[in-house]
């Protein structure tokens, strides 16, 4: 058997895996709901963890898994002796269950995720039925000491139809003491019958302080945490991506271009487009498109009367207010955002020069700025 460590589809590059994340920040209400269900003996067999991507859904699932596997069903909590109350789902890092989960050798836990294609050296685009069928053998094993058996599906949105139907059968007739955590960023995409058999627990976007704490836990000291919270929508995963690619700096450059609209500096616009489209820099292109989308969305919200919570770039509120002073202008920005989104998607699908795509978007923004 090979000792090769395979890539993991549920790991964000440059960040700890959720099973390696010790603390969960900003989601106490969700953790309390799980803890209350466990401590009361009314633990539902399936939980649908929803909310924006990157706010701690997977971290919560792994925390709950450790907690459940470290205690027998119906018995005293071995983590806390005779204590009848615990405040969270923490389990010591040196606990045998924690060590086994960290080493991916815990027999009571099965993660379901997109598999690695060793031949093509990439992840499969979906969770396949073969991955879900692993549940048959997993649940066929006896749980240690009559304890729980836990499954984490991350993310459930990525299941193909056959996989979803196979999982539905398990949810319809769940094995005794089985708990399934389905991580979902877009629950509307799931089968209604899957959603109806789960208890939904929604996690919210993170405020700047817990976001900064989560980023520090991931090994990043971020000074611009307020700006990252604003751009990322309170998502740790998105904030990590933004930080790695200097998303705040890129957004600031876009705001600077907006500040000169409708007489946008063509040379600066061209430079930004060419920088975004450098060969081998797909991540930078993706980020540029997202930041343009973010700028247009903030313009639309400003015109609709929703002032931004925090300026990402100096003088941003003034720029947004000048370019989007009323509801009519807000509508124009919203419509442009939709048009550009479709145009970008089509252009990338047919391999149009990405620099031309970005420059065209900037020029369309400049033109809209000049319209009364």
C-alpha cells in the first residue's frame, strides 16, 4: 500500500484542514444548538450545515464529530467526568479520538468528498456514487463501545444525481447511532427530499473580530482584517484567498479607476487588465472578475440607499455616492453587473483573450458612469 499523501478536495490551499482547526469563532449559536441536541439525548441523525462558503461549517462538523466520538451513547461524558454541563464542543488535542482524527485513522468517522483522480492528477468534478457507497461497508462495522458513527459530506452540493439518490436511501433508513453532517453552500441545489430529512443549521457571515481570530488561527497575521471582512463577506476561506493574492490592493486599484470615471485613465485600465490576464495566473483573473463584480454590487447598493459599512479603499464612499446617487443609477449598475457577468462567463468559455475581457468590462463601467 502506498504511503503517498493524496490531495484533499476539502482543504483550502495554504490553510489548515478543518479537522486541524482547534477553535471555531463567531458561530456560538450554531455550536450551542448542536451541543444542546447532544446533551439532551435528542441528537438528530442528519444535519444540514448551511451558510456562506468559508464561515466555519466544515470546522463545526469536525468539532462535532470529535465530540461525539469521544463519548459513549447514553453514558457519562468521559471528557468531563461527572460534569453535567459543557460550554462548547472542544476536545483536547491529545485525546485519543483527536489524535486518530488528525491522522485520518478514526474508524468511527468517514469523510465523503470529491475523490482525487490519480491518472489525470486532479480532483473529479463531482462526488460520485462510488464515494457514497462506501457508507455500506462503513455502517456494516460495529461502532466501538456502542458509540456514534459519524459521516461528513463536504460539500453535499457537489454530489451527482446517483450519489445524491444513494445518500437519500441512507437518510431514509439511518443506521442506529449514525450521525451525518452535510456541508452545503447552496442548499437549494440539493434534492428537496434530502433537505426534508435533515435538521438545518445555518451559520452566519463573520464579523471583523472573529474573522481576524480565525485568520490568526490559520497562521496569518492580517492588519487589514476590517477590509478583508468587507470584501470577503465574512468568509474565512475567501479572506485567505484575498490575502494571498492582495485582493484589497486589487480592489483599491479598481476604486481608483472608478474615481476618475467617466474620464477613466485608459492607460491604467489597460495595465490592470494585462496584469489580471498574465499567462498562468488564472487565480488572479478570477479575483479581478470577482472584485469588479464586488465594486458594481457596492455601487448598486449605494444608489439604493445602503451605505457601505466600511471603506475598503480611501474615499470609497465618496466615489460610490458620486457615481450612484439615486435609485435609477443603482438599477443601471445592477443591470450592468448582470450583463458583464454573462459576458465574462461566455468569453472565458470560448477562450476570448482575458485581457480584452477585463478591459472591455472597465470601459463599459466608464461608459455607464457617464450616462445620466
